[in-house]
């Protein structure tokens, strides 16, 4: 038996002994909360002890939606950022800067919420699951394809309850879209357009050269974490880390887990067979300001009422938009303010906003006489409120061998996130000027050769000298196959566990 399994067994035995002793002393029987008082009301003894990692931003909102439980530990590399909300709201929770120290020192944790920058999702999630802790991880699930695969497999091994933080996955809209498509309402779907207004943070940036003093409330070494070392600059954090390849995944990673969710689920997608990318200038440091990514997926098994043919999915961001459907009236909005998607079927079209909000047939006037198919997918209570987090909490409390998994558990979210973050690759590899063929099972491109080279922009400057324009561009050359492998499966910085 491995050390972590012994630790887990000892912890469970200790908790069981304490609980049994208290029950015997009181002469009472403690039943599960759903037996006592129905959904949403728990006995005090039935609460999880939850630790938060990355609590200054979205993690704070996630923890607020978990306040039905005990928030026992808070970990953040930036204590000033965390102090604004999280540290003040849960003053009794133990505070940490390094999650590895937290895992070593605090033994009362049942579950962990992770909302760090993208590059620091996978390792704490992996360690937590090995410790037997249930895990909730903000989207995108990971920074790379390989990390997604590892989290998917680890969750299966340790049988913990998991959830990715794409809240729309618990909503009504994604369920309606699935039920409509599976019932054959718009026929076979052969194409999908998807888009977002992001980025709304700086991108297309060159690495700053100015050296700045690290704030005393920020542990910069821990922020860098497994990424390659670089000097501190205030442009990286908080929040703007999304616009740097080493820390984030750009607009695609930020929004595709919301917008492509109904596409992946309703069309039962798996690995794409190929992918292409084009964008505004992209450099070695930072994602572009706008991009288009085309995925191609092979035929899937037909459903009882509809076929699942080959399908293309086109992604647009940075203000770029797909062609406007003829069925939309003048002035009628495509999707919502954050983006959306349109499904093109052989007998009709479906449009929705970001997070599958407000799905509608096109033209929208068809909804006036539309008879929805019978509901066939489990609904999540209070999905627009704290339902996504509470569905995970429910799953945490159920027996691992009979658990009803949370809506976006890692067996779903892992493969979905692989599809999302592999879309970063054709943008970074676009100087190869080809459609990239993807072997999803083995996580590799099959048409990049050992002698192929990338020409990657490092400097792109424009000045006016005596009234004349001056362009200054510099490039580096990289071995394409090696670069692709590193971006698919990154090597972590020395001192951090490799996964």
C-alpha cells in the first residue's frame, strides 16, 4: 500500500473513531443530512472542511457558494489581494502562502477549491486527489493537454468527487440544447460557429525589461510556481496573467470552457482530427489580440433520433465574428454580450449566448410555437446561484462506489478541456502553414517532422522617423516538433514535482 493510501486510511479511521465515540457518548444516531431534513439542509456533523487555493479573485466567489460547509484553510501567494475579501470573510481559517505546506500541516481537510492562474491548476489538484481530497478546479481545468489527461486519470484512480468551474454546465440552457439536438429538432449538425468578446486584458505583449521591486505581500517565487523563472513586473498579476503564455491560455482558455461546453456535450465530441489557426501578430510571450481556430471532428456513433456526422467548429475571439445567419433580423443580437455559438443542422439552426444562456431556434420567431422535447437530463437546483458548487458538495458526501457525479466532473471536463487547450497549439504553430493532424489518444501531431522549424516573432515595433514609418521585427527559429511537445506536456521548473 502506498504512503498516501495509508495516510488516507488512517485519517478515515481516526475520523470514524471520533465520530463513533461522540455518538456513543451522546446516545444518539447521526444520519446523513438528506435523510434528516431533505435537500439543502445539513446537520452540523455533515459539513465538509474545505480549503481554498487562490482565493483573491474567482476563488472567493466559489468559496462563498460553498459557505454551507466549513472553510478551514485559505492559501494565496498574494496576501494583499486575498485580504480584500477572503481573509476578512473567514478570519478563523488558517492562512498559507504555499499549498504544499498547507497539505503537509493541516490534516482536517476534506475537499479543496483551486482558482489559481492556469499554470498552477494541475499540480495542487493532483496532490489533493492523491491525499484523498475532493477537488473543485476553476476553468480552464489545466494549462496543457497532458495535464488534463493526468487529472482525468487520477480522479478515476482515487475515486474522489471532482468538478470544473464552468458554471454554465449546471444550467438549464446546456440541457435544453442537448435535448433539442438529440431529439433531431434541427437534424444532423455539421458545423458550429462560436465566439467571444475577450480578451478584455492586455495581450500581444513583449516581455517587459524594467525591473521592479516585488511587493512584500506577494511571494513571487510561488506565483511563478512550475513555470520558467522571470523577474517580477506588475503587469503579470493580478488577473493580467491570462495574457502570457507561461501563465495563461488567452481568450480561448478563459472563455471556451463556457462557450464550447454545449458544443462538446450536445455533439458528444471527443478528440478533434485536425486543427488550424490564424491570428493577429502572436509572439513567443503572449497570445494574440484576436484569432480564429478551426477544429474538425470525425463522425461519432449515431443516436436513436439523430446522426452524428463529421463536424467543424470555428472559434473567433478578439472582436472577430462569424458570418451573420440570414435568419437573424436586422439589429438582432448574436448570442449575448460575452459571446455565444450557433449550431448549423440539416433542418435548422440553434443559437445561444455564453454559458449556453437563452438557447433559441433561428429564426427566433419559431420559438412561439416550438414544442420542446421531453426533459431527459438531470437538472441542478439553483443552477444560476450556487448550484454548480453545491452539486459538487453533494457528490463529495456520497459513497464513492455509488456516487452520482457532479455535472462537470473530470471524466467529462478532462477530455473537454483537452480539446479547448489544444486549440492554443495551432496559433503558436501557425508559421508551419498547414492543417495540423491530431492524434488525440497519444496527444501528438502526426504531420510535424523532425526537420520542421517555427519562425516565432519576438519583437514587433513601429516608429516614425522624420515623418517616415520604421518597422522593426525580430524572430527566433525553433524546432517545431520539440516546441509542440513542450507545449503539450510542459516541463516544470526545478524544485517542483514533475507530473
